[in-house]
């Protein structure tokens, strides 16, 4: 027990800053968003109208949740829970991989296993650490809901749903760490699992059966495949049914038991899936340091590009459907217009909303390129490259250039996918220019995130991973919720996505894009120059 407590204390101490950012940031977001819900949709008639629009449009449900009435708590839960659970899932999977596979990569797990702690106690400490983190996250979110005046029992049910879904994601992160030989591979499949859970929940809501009064939806079967979906099945603030949480908790128990089995028989540093054998000789791409940086980030680019293509296709393929709904109910466009201005057409509003999501995907891809530089430094491989004639400034500059390239590639792919979908629309000549402009308008904000991540890497290298993901995550949520929930203007303006140029009416205001472009380039340049004096450290 003493060894276990020592290991648990080490994990709590090591993650104190990261967990504080995740937990307190998520709780503050919940508090601010619920307060904004009351200010914006305080009237029951407004809420009925919004729920009717969401159920009639259906695609809105993919990005929100399961409608369950117009009561204060139920309406806030509908708008917020899926996004909050998404953040909790990312926190949990990153935690799981960081304390398992990454420890093996850096050799620390082998040192600990050679002590009386053995191979199992560190895993037990990690499980306990992750469970405590999710319980704390659920408690803080519940207290944030209560702080806005919501019912305490419903708030604690919502917090329990957050904790249960997060524990399920924690278990998958632990399993992913057993599957893959590298932390990059384990994190990649874990993020894909969290996003898939969010998407499956969204598809289940969109394909669900609405009630006659258009205030409730019974989700379809895809929601039963998602831990987030089971969190919504609690019906927080209405039914307050905790029984659905037994499913994600049972899933977590089974997966963790299997992880223990694998951990007891697996060789240190090995994985369930064998690493792919490399080539006998390097190809022409790997003949330069820039080619190496490109090859290291290629898998990252492909995964985010796939998501961007799917989003771009949805943006234009569904715009005609939304247009038909708006023809019979002009109020459909009201909620979307809040994001871009009153002069927007229904097609412009819908395209801008979806390409805002594309911008988030491209920004995440750029942030991951910056994080990759930190991972190469920690693993010691950057030091091998810098031992050649490649100077530190050039090395980081190459990461910045690759980051710019991946931003352009992701947005270009989404733009071409949108054009393909627009070719079957009723008025492609009008829609296609809006699509291309909306895709290009995301470049400045993405450059800001790339530059800021590299700036953190240059001055606070140990904070690169937690701060990089936190900054883009908070900005994405503010950019998504801020305009619709009418959050305070100063809070909305903290997100670069709020300043992205968007087509509205006959013109587009590019002033925000110009200054963001300048900020992004300046941040990238400052990071590259600062690398000249920074020491390169490996192993931590």
C-alpha cells in the first residue's frame, strides 16, 4: 500500500498543473455557458423555438445533444454536455497514455519495474489517478451548475455522467497504450475513439425519434455505442436516472481487467500490435532534415484531413436541406446567423458554421505538429538531428513550415470536398465561392495556434503539450458556443476563431484575418529566433 501511495502521489504532483487547467477550465466554461443560456434563452417560448429548429434541422443535434424539454437544467444539459464530455475524454486518454506508454518509451517504467513496486503497482496508481481526476472533474462541473442556480440533484447527476464517461475513455487510453509501441500511436487512436464516440452520439441524436411536441428526442441505436450517449441517457435534471452509467463503468472495468492481464505478460517496451518493419534504406524524402519532419507528421496530416473532408462534404451536401426547412420556417437561420451577422443567407450561415469546425480541425493538426517537435526533443531523436550540420533555428523553422503546409492541405481538402458537394446543390454558382472563401478564411486563426504552440515550446517546453491542447480546446469551445449563447463580447474575443473572416451578404470583412495573420507570423518568427539560445533537453 505504501508503494502504491508513493506512486499515486508522484502522479498527482506531476500532473497538478495540467489537471488544474483541464478541470478548472472545463468547470469555468460550464459556468459561463449555463449563465449565458439563461441570459439568451430565458424565455420558455425561445427555448421551444430553438428545440423545434434543432429537431427539424437534425444536423444541429450532431453538435449539441439530446433534447429533453425546456426546463433550465434540461436545456443547458442539451446544449453543453456532449462538448464537456468530449473535453473530459481527451483529458482522460492523454493522462492514461502519458503514465503508461510514454513512461515505457522514455525508459522510466523499466527503472520503476526493477524496484519492489514491480510492473503492476504503477498501473494501479495510474488507474486510481485517472479515476480521481474524473471524479474531480465531475464534482467541479456539478458545482459549476449549482453555482448558476440549477437543481443540485440534477447537477450531481450531470457530474456523475461526466465522470463515468471519462472513466470509460480512461480505460480505452490504457488499452491503446498496450496496443501501440509509441505514445504517438496510442494518443492518435485514443483521440480517434473519443471523436468517434462524440460523432456516434451525434448521429444517434440526429437519427432519433422526436416527440409530438418537438421538445424531446429518443436517440437511435448509434448513441448506445458511445459513452457520451450513455451519459445523456441519464436525463439529468429531468429523469436523473443513474442506471445508464453502469454501462460505461462496466465497459471500463472489463477493459481495465484486460489491460492488467496484458501488462502481466507483456515484455517491457513491447506492444500487442508489432511495430512495422522499416525499409532497408531511406527513400529520397528522408535525405534531408525537412523531409524527416514531413515524414514524422504525415500520419497526423492524413487523419485530420480525413475529418476535414467529411465535414466539408456535409457542409454543402446538407445546405439545400436546411434551405428547404428555412423556407417553411424562417426562424431556422436565426441561431446560425448569430455566428456571422444578420446579412447572411441560410447557405452562408450553414457553410460558415461547418467550416468553423474545419478550422478547428486544421488548428488541431497544426498544434500537433508543434507538439511533435517537443516529443522529438523529449525522446532524444531531435538531439541526433542537431548533432549534424542542422542548426536549432533551422530545425524549428522546418517544423513551422510543415505546420503551415498541413494547414493549407487540410483546408484545401475540405474546400475541394465542399465544392464536390456543392456541385449537386440547387445553386452551385453561388455556393462554391462561399465554400472556397470560408475555407481560406480559416488560415489566419490556424497560423495563430501554430505560432503560439511553437512559442510555448521555445520558452516553456515542458508546458507545450498541455498548454497547446488547452489553448486550442478552449478557443474552439468559445468559438462554437460564444456566438450562439451570446457570451460576453470580451470572452468571445479571446478566441481567434471569433475573428475569422466569413462571407456575409455580398461582402466579407477580412480585417480580423489580416491582424491574425500578422500575429501568427510574428509568433512563429519569435519562436524560431528564440530557439537559437534555448538548450535542447531530452527525457523530460
